[in-house]
């Protein structure tokens, strides 16, 4: 009887049974056979206890003893941050169960229990998998050959430290690249290598940028990219829009609030090209053509403006739309342009403001070219507007003691400037109105595929819903035009007047946490070399070659108006300006002298594109890698450092602010050590000590001061890296040597954690509730969900933008040149040579690449890499579900299983991201047939608040690649 | 002797298909001892093949006269698929990651999120399934050894591992194909509704760990409980395939009709049924329409600011209130 088991089991089963040919259909016994008639099956059964004992015993073997349980979360750059209990028995983790003990904030708002997902719930299986790294290893064959020699920790650390040291001596601090990657974004553990890198002056690229998860277009409008709400906000919203995001798949622990919100009366709209797991519960799904989202956003804006649905009061107070713009240059009119004696100018108000400004001048200098003007309807005069960066009067109030401004949104006038030139000026609102007519619902329908009736519905819903929240996902930034898309949607939301408790835009809220800096930094005395993620990785991977390979001149012309080489030259010119120590402050920093890499939790070969892998391996003279498992990247390391995994360490995690709890990780009591694994803090401590030792020894031998003090005029206040101090500085003379030290220091330092401590966190189930100081631009109310910008909306605090207002207008000459001074939509960059857009969204079955190799999870997928293709697409290619196909383009090809679905358009191939190259035939992964280009607008730097940093960097894009399908 | 029935209601309108339940169940019970291939809890995408694949075609249950119907035992090639293994141990040695079974052809979640229809008017929804702990269990009726029983205190259906002789008629007879054969133990095994957890005041792993908060657990005779109210008072929770005659005790709030379909111009068709009612009725029976209507009208009322006990219940403000196990948590 062929009942299914593993082959070995089946064989055993067959032998025992001694049968092999029984029919599988069993005839039911009928009355008349010896069938026992069960009148009431709930009869007293005499032999229950045998079975009950059996399963009770099994349960208690998994549960162990509560007092021995640990707590953890799965901090592999999953933003979920969920508190788990780690069950342990006889020193071995058995399984995990959520803590589900987050305190409710309000009996009428659903609580946050339990958080977690399909990945976190199986870490206990992964941590003991046979790909676990157990011992330090040294490569003895060629890179990637898998020939290793097991070495001691001391030997491994010596190799790492001496390579870092030699590189500092030979190249300088910028030759080292020390990094904890996207595999571990926690405040506790990730600070370890950050601290080491900062102390040594090493290069560290910006993760959000290189993985393409930044929201630069949101920063443009709002002054910061990470804005929005705690997830319980969805519950009490009247309208929830999910745009370019699939929360049922990528925000699993938070999704329940959305559908509870629907029960509470909210309308839910999902805007995505595919019919996905979130669409199924939505009230409305809008299937949009991939990459056309900005067109849709602008068409909704056009609808709002055309029908005057906007709230003029909001626009006047909080946006830059009333500001005057010179028609001759398209530049914003500033105080620097104007002679205050001009009869049209309100010099009295300037005088009044000047008094206020003098009072404030000490800590907020005046800059007339960053003070902007509007036409005041109440007196017909051109007047300065407070709240901008150049103006010390830090309020957006239009009416206050001493002033009353009613900005004219429709102003159009002639003005004589200080230099005697007469110019026409108008409002940015007038210019926006004009701009939007190009994007009316009818005009863009062919591009977006969205019927104008839906544009109308969106406009009305977004305006008339009392509380309306629009959440945008990372997928939008993955298109080459993504920054402009983010900006267009941000502008749309800004136009609807929703902020604070009324909703608005939601990306990822970030709590304001003070006191964690001491873990990773040295009060600013020593600085790391903070590199642009996108530029740094793109240049390191020599990715221009792939760009040349995949795209044609006409692809570029369609997307940018320039030909391929022209665009590349312009990008290269911008990139070159910001290169190295000399380029700091000139744009997107990056250092091309990097050659020694010490990294942890960073499976970069699966993420980076095209020929990155070869380029990286050529560049890396030495490459040490720490992880708990053998990732694709680990196979190529020179030194492998076995790391502890999430249940074996102490750690703390706060952000992002999907919820108001900080989670603690601490290992179960009596947990058996897995191999020789160490925590990243222990590794970094050993490396720091070893560097000091090596440098001292070398100095003793040579007497050459340069062996001890590495010159670093740009990133160290002392001008040097004093290596004899590294061990003591790193460990604060022994106070900070382990993951546990780091967590205890963090918990006692952070204001927002008070009055909690480690003990109280453990008692509560491995977490604490942040106090009211955690809100950045709103108070964190005790009994209501959080959303950003209440302080702006109600206290009229300026935004962190150039004008202090929601920014629609960017008068950077380069932006004006390409028409991007106003929100605009442009076609995305894609290689038209191939018919199908390769979309690679965040995964349901892995956290990026982590857990992609999980047996438990693979069994619930297809067991091999697969791609979804539409029914029509499959039939055109003659492909059936389950067949192996090749995705082919001019860079290469990759072999996957076809999963045929009616839920995606026939113009795309949809494949979850994160598959590691070694999971594919020939070791060529899905990203290795991708090409990208840095976007000139994302590279531009220096205008107002668009200055390189965590809010303004570019993205590496992914939805640029097209393929065709071939049968294998 | 108290003869109570513990039951579960799953709200399919909150199910996000994340499979946390599936994996929670697996690590609690089925990742060892010959149970690797078993999914006491699985979540299938419907319309679709489910797990075991096309389980509804394997027969079992009772006919109209109350006689057991013929049933078939699923096999590796027909129904279950392989529990694939991989070569993790070879990765350190530079090998590629490989599925040891070669190119797979079927699995427990093979057609995840596929459903049916034509883009952009396709549809699918998630259907989580565990043993129904039926009031009239076909497995129990079919067992020639009399080795299947229902517990007095909670109606949990268990295979007596002492007396089970491994004849597998229970597997053939269960119309839900929720009894499995363990070749290591040479016994039938199935979902035990986590009774050892319940005895400690802890909900079953699939419910306790459900992040969509879709599962209510309680006694059917507890008139204050959500299970009673959803099943009997509001009648929005319905059993799956009541037509199989086993009187199942797992109930489902059926999925609402889904976002509107589109006409040829891309205009939404008001009132269109993305998920055809007839399909839902084939699963949840003739009361589906009334259940959905009730739900829709309560949501409409809620939009107008009126209260709704039913929706408050489904929202489930406090997760711990979703379980009424008649016992405080002991651990």
C-alpha cells in the first residue's frame, strides 16, 4: 500500500506490511459486516490514558520549563520585530511560541498579540540545520571551491585583525570595509561591527539605499522618508490605501489591523499590478500597469485640483504651493531677490519678523536666499513666509500676534527685483495646476490602465474620508522612476490635507530613541566613512557594464530623454565628484580604495546584480564573513566566522515603529552552545584587542610611529587612528565586551525605555512599552495609535524641508532642466528588447535570503526556485505549470520552475526575491541577469533638504530588467 | 459525565494565508517521528487542489443513509507529494543547494494563491484545515479495531495508539483526509486539537499562534462564547462539507465576495461576485448566502456608526479573549 513517506520510510513500511499491490481504494464496511454502530460516539472510552499520556509527554518535552525559556525575535532585516518565547528542553531549543503579552493600549482598539510569521515560527528548525556554521574556517582551496581548514578562534581573529591592520597601514582607514548587512538590522547586535568600523574609520555603506528600500521621494515632500503610523492606526481609519505593497504577505504580524479596520467600517483599497494576497480582502483593487504609479497619482491630483476638492486653508498653511516663483527662471522668489523698499513688499511685516529673528539669530542664522515669499491677500503685498530654513521664526502659523497672512494661491503679478529687473511671478500652485492638466485621468488611462471612474473614486475617497491613510511599499522605489513615483504619491497625499490623526502617508514610522548612539559611536570624535549604498555597491560591482549590455539608446531616451552614453557620462561625472575623502560633502560619498572586507549577515551575491560577484571577488584582497549558516556568499569567504543565531544571543530591537514596543532577546537558560559560535560583539571585541596588540608589537619592532598612529585627517578629530587605544576604547576599558553588556548598556541608557530594565522586560514576556518621549513629530499618546506630524498640524512646527512646508516645488536648476521642478511622471527604464518585466518583490517565504533554504518552508513552496507567469504568457510560450523554464535576456539566463497563475498580467514575470545564486542550476541567480543604472535625480545633491544622508540617498533599482521565456 | 464539544471558528475574511499556523503545528507535533509529511494543520488556496491534493475526490464520510462511503488512501504520488529533503550538509563544501528529490511535481501548498478565473477577474482565498473532531466521525466508525475515540470532556477525536493495528480504514473513511499513517509507529495519527496544551489552559498551537487572529476556540454549549454565538446566534460560521455527514466541529466564516470585477473598459462592475457564491456553497452549504448577507449588513451598519456585537466579536479586541477553554493558563 503506497502510503507516502520519505523513501526510506516507505520501503520500511512496505517490507513490514509485506504488500505492494493492494488497491488504494478501500471498500467501506457496510451494515451487516462487523461494523460497530456508534449511537453516541462520546461514550466512555476505556483506554484513553495510553494515548493521552503519549501526547502529553511529547508536549512537555517541547515545552520544558517556563523559567528556562528565552525570548527572541528574528532580526534578519525583517521589520516585524515580534516578541517570541523560545522553548528549551535539556539545553536544546525545541520550538518557539509568540509571547503574546503586549499590553493593550485601549479596550476599543485591537491589541498587538500575537506578532510573528511563518518564518520566525521555524527558526528553531533552521538553527540546527546541517548548513550551520560550527567552527572558524580558513579557505585552503580557490574561492568558492569549498576547501577549508578548521582553525582556532585566535587564529581566525588574528587573520582578520592583521588584514585590517595591514590595510590601514598600506591604504589608510578607507581601505577597510566593515559591515553588518541587511541580515541584521537591530539596535543591539548590529552596533558591534558599526562600533568597530567607526573606531577604525572604515567604510560603511547605507543599507536602505543599496537594498533599494529608501523613500527619497517621500523625503523630498516631507523632509524625511520614514514617516507614518503604528499599525493599529489602520483599525480606526476610514480609508486605508495600500499602494505598491502587499501587507498580507510582507507585513504579516500587522495585517490583522487592516481587516479588523474593514470590520470597523474602513474602506480598503489596494493598488498593485497583480491580484495578490491583500487584494482578496480589499473593497477595491486597482490593477495598475507596472511602473505607471506616478501617472495615476498625478491624475488623482488633477481630479482634486480641477474639481477644487482640496482644502485651501491646509494648502496655505502647510505646503509650499502659495510661494511665489519667478517665471523667467522658474526659481522660487526669495528675500534675497527683493528690495525691501519695493512698494509692493510688506516691509512692516519684515520689520516685525526681523525683531523676532534677531532674538533667535544666535542659534538659527538668517539666510535671505532661504526665505520665501507669497502674496498676502489681506493687504495685497508680497510678504515673507515664516518657517523656512533661512528664517529663525520657526512656525507655520499664518496668523499670530503681529502678523496676519492670507496667501493668495492664484497670485500672478509683475515685480521689480533688487537688481532692477522686472519679472513676472506666479505661485507654485498655479504652475502645478498647469502641470497637472497633462496628467488628466483620460490622458493617462492608456499608460496606467486605470479607468477614469476609479481616478474619481480615489480622489473623492481620499478627500472625503475623515481619516485616510495611504501606505506605500518598497516596490515603488524599485523602479528606475521610483523616486518620482514616491514623490508623486507623497504630493497627492499632501494635497489631500491629511496629516497626524487624520492620516496621510505611511512608509515606516521611526521612533526617536536617544541613548543608543553610545553603543556604536564615540561622541563624534571618530567617524566612520558613511557611503551611499546605491553608489558604493553599483561602483564596486562595475555595474555600468551590465547597463551597457541590457539597455539600448531608445530605452534610455524613453526614460530620460538622453542616449545611453550621454546618461552614463553625466552619472559618472556626479559620482566622481563625491569620491573618496576629498569628495565628502560633494554628493553621494563612496570610497573606491576598499579592499579588505569584514562583514556579517550580508548575502550580497544574491542581492547585487549582473556581474557584481566577479567584480567584488576581484576587488576583495581579503574577505572575512560571519554568519550562522553557509550562505551563497559564505562559500566564497577567505575566513568564515561562525556566529550565534537569534536564540543564542542578547539583543535589543526597537525600530521601525510599526508598534510601540522594544523587544529583548536573551538565550534560554542552560542552552547548549552550538559549535564554537560567538556573537558579533564577542568577535568585534576580539578583533579590536588583537589590532591593538598587533600594532603595539609592530611599533615596538620598527619604532615607526606610523605603525601605531594611522593618519586620518578627515574622519578623526585627532587627525589619527591611535591603535594602542582601540582595545580600551572599544570595550570602554572592559565594560562593553559582549552582546549582553551591549544590551544592558542600551536598556539603561535609553530615555524612551524608562522606567524599564532587563529584568522587567523578561518578566513581561521579552519586551517593554516605549514611553511618551518616543514620538518624533507627534506625542505618543497612551491610549491611541500613533501617526507622525501632529506637532506640525496642531502646533504649526515647520517640517524638515527647505521651505519648512510640504514640498511640491524644487527649483534646483538641474531639476528644472528636466522638468522635475514640479511633481512629474515619466516612463520607467526597461529594456524593450525583451517582452516580460521581471518583478521581484519582498518574499512571503523568506526574509530576504534568510530562511530561503529552510526545509520546513521549502516544502510549503515548490522545493526549487519558481517564477509566476500569467496564463496567457504560459500558453504563448507553450509552458505548463511545474515545467522548468529559462528566463533569458542579453546578460544571461536563469532556470526556474514555472508557476502558472491567473493573478498576474501577461506582461510580467513575478518572482519573490531572495533566492540565493547557489539555489539555481549553475549557481546563477535571478539578480545576476539584472541591470540597473544610478538615477541622476537621485544622485543630485545639495538643494535645500536634498543633502546626502539617511533621508537622501539613491536606491539600487530592481524592476528594470526584462526577460523572455524559453522552455528547458 | 460531561459531554462537551470543543470547537473552533475560523474567520476566512481575516485569514492572510501566512501559514504561521501550519508551521506552528509542525514544530509542535509533526517535525519528527515519522510525521514529516503530515500537515495536521494546512492552509490551502481555494479554488484549488488543497492538501492532500484533490482530497475531496478521495471519498469517505457517510452517504444519505448513514452508511460509510468508499474511500481511497492518498499516496506519495497521488495526494501527498514528497517531504523534500535538501543537501544542507554539502553547502560548506562548495556545492549548490539541491532538492534531493530532483524536480518536484506536487506538494502540500503547490497551487498557493493560484485560484481560478481570468486576469483581472481571477479569485482565490485561503482555507485553513485541521481535523474536524466530528460529532459523527467516519474514522471512528470505520476503525475495525475500535481504536478511535472521542474524549468525554472536550470531544477531541483521538486514535488510540495502543490499540491501533495500522489497518488505515480511518484514512480512507475520513472525507477530509485528515488522518495520516505513521510508518515509524505503524499507527494512524492525526490532529489532536492540542489537548495537552488545552489541559494547561493554552490554546492549540494553530490558534494560539495565528497572527491573523482568525481562530476562536471554545465549547459549543458555552452560550456566552464567540463560538456559540457565531455558529448558533448569528449563524455566520458554517461547517465545511456538512454534506459528508460527519457533523464537523470546525466552522468557517465564509469569505465576502471580494473586490469588484472589471468590465472590458476596466470599469468596476458594482455588486459583482469575484468569488462565485455557487463555489462557496459547494463548500459551506446552502446557508452560505444568509451568512454572507448577515455579515454584509452588519458592516454596512457599522459604517453608519451603529454598534455591532457580531463585528466586535470578529474584530477581537483582546486576543486572549478569543479562547474560552474553561481553564486559566497554567504555564
